[in-house]
């Protein structure tokens, strides 16, 4: 099969399109023919070697955990699925080796959900990691009706889903983003504030009593303003900054595969109740260019590789 592969840790130039053996399926694993695959910053951080000690990688490796496709082969004990079923998955394995930027990918059945008819393969591929991250962050924080929530990185792939889910829960949402994305955030139901100097004052003007929940999907200096913005008894969650837990007594979250949650998110998107923003699509032969675009850090929504 054709796949995007890297054989050494390092930059984007490590990628090459090459032929690999089609994956085998275990007793509780599907082999899925990939139609579309979502790419995420964690993929290139692993490739660059930044997560050694956190995630094991067996080289040469194929990147990618997000996939939408068709079941090619079932396992000995995968009664939930049949050959020909359309599925989506956050197909994270314990070792990075057989990723989704390929013609076929092994998918642990515990990570997979049936793709609803109303959801395109591209949308389905864009949803798993971002959707599950957003949902699990809000659940960890206990976001509920009547709260005021600040979301850092609100226009990104994870943040835009988080905004919508928080609004659905009845929260008032303020989101940080560059000015060019402020109208987009308003469309999603958030009140935008600009990154950079003056953020704390601008956010505090919108919520003089402080924020019940601060959710960090951006990292960097995002949590620097937390002491000025968090309400008494408030909660902080971050997917990028351990200070959320160590300094602010909140939560530092690493997303987990969850088939039931993924099915819930997919149905919301299929019903038109959750907007999945596609920034761009690239064919498999141009997957390295897709990662180069992602690494620039200015995309709104998700970049998807089509196979």
C-alpha cells in the first residue's frame, strides 16, 4: 500500500511517500480502507521527537490517528462492524507505527464509530481528535448552563468545536482569537477577544466577576492571564500547559479514544448541530505539504488528507 512515512526523527523533510505492507488485523482490530484522514499538531511533534518518553514510536512510522473510511477486514471479535461499513475513529495505538496517512490503517474497535449518512468522509476525518478533546475538556471542567467560560484558541480545530459544545450546554462563551477570526467566533456563538497585549483587560471587561471556567486549547502564554481572570472557585483545563494543574489546581488533559462519545459527536455534525470546519484538503501524494501548512500555525479548522 502507499503511505506517508518517516524513518528518522526531525523536520518535514523526513517525510516520503513509499510502499508499505498492508496492515494485519488483530482479534479486536479492523483494517480500514482510508478515504480521508485528519492531521493534527501532535503528529509532527511526535515526528520531531518532542514526545519521546510520552509516546513510543517504532520507525519507520506512518503518522496520523484520525481516520474516516470503509471496513476492509474485521477481526475475530468485532461484532459491532461488518465489511463495507463506513466508520470514523480516533485510532490511537500505544505505539506510533501504522498511522492513518496511508491507503489502509489498523483501527482498534474500541476507537471506532459508525459514520452517519449525513456526514462526509472529510468531515468525519476532521472530527475525532478535535471533537473528543473539546468534549472531554468541557466534561472535565464540568461546564454547565449559566456559567461564563473563556476558551483560548477558540478559532482552531479543537477550540471551534469547544465553543459550540459549550454554547450547547447553555454557557456564555468568550473566545480568544486573532481579529480576522472574530466574525467566525460570533457565528459559532462566542464573544471574541483579541490575543496579545490587553487581553486580560478586554476579557475582564466582558466578565467583571471573572470566568467560572478557563479552557486552554492554545498553550504558550495563554494561561499567563489566569490569575486576573479566574473567578473564585473557578476551574482551569489545558491540553497544552501543565500549569493548569500545578499552579491553578485544575486539569491537564490528554484526550482518550471513546467510541460512544465519537458517535455522539458524529451524529451532532450529521444533523447540522455541530459545524466541522475544513481548512483545506490535500491528496495523499501531497501529504507532506499538508503538514507543512499545518506547521505554519495559521489554519482555521482542520486540514484533511484524502486517499
